[in-house]
C-alpha cells in the first residue's frame, strides 16, 4: 500500500535563487528515507515598460506575460492600466514590487467584457515593479500603460 500526501507536490517561490528540496518517504513499517537536491528558480523573461508609453500587445490564453518598470524614489502614485478592446477577452492583471510572482500582489484586478483593469499604488517604494498578465482568453491589440505622479 502506498500512502502520500500528494502524488505531484508543487511549491511557488517568490524570488529567484537556489533552494534545497527534500523528499521524505515512509514505508508501511515506519522506516523513512530522505533525499535532498538543490533546484534553481529563474525569473521569467520580462518586457521593459516605459512610463507614459502605450504598449500594444497580444497574448495567448493561459500563457502569462510579464512586464517590468523601474519606479524612481519620490513617486507619490504608480498607476498601471490595461485596456482590452474586446468584450470576449478576460483575465487577471497583477502588480507587485520586487518579484514577478502573483503571490501576495498588492493589486490583483480582473478584466472581462471590455472593462480593462487598473492598479494604483500610493507612495510606492523605489525599485523594480512587475506587471503580470494572466489571460484566460486570447488577447488581441490590447494596451498596457504605466504612469507615476511625483
């Protein structure tokens, strides 16, 4: 008899780096065996986004897209807007500092039926911010725009 908590365990990592993964097995008599291996997590490729530029893009359903921008010190507000032109398009937009993961993103907005999505951050810390798009449908001729107010 085989007992396991999950057949295909997964874990999400917020930051790139090398992590040690340990697999522990226990047989029916209670004997355990462990093996530890390092695994390297690499950040996905991201497209640079410039402030005050309308970036026209397309995306494939269920394939995440990543954008990044550098927020300078002293910014009062950061705004990221997505305009989707079709009522048939839908998905999620995330905005987060320091990592492209969607875990713990301070802004997560749904877009559907041509509504678009908007994220505002007040007094964002200086640094790299990531916009992650998770389209549920194909996106065609959509626009992403970022601005800051000093």
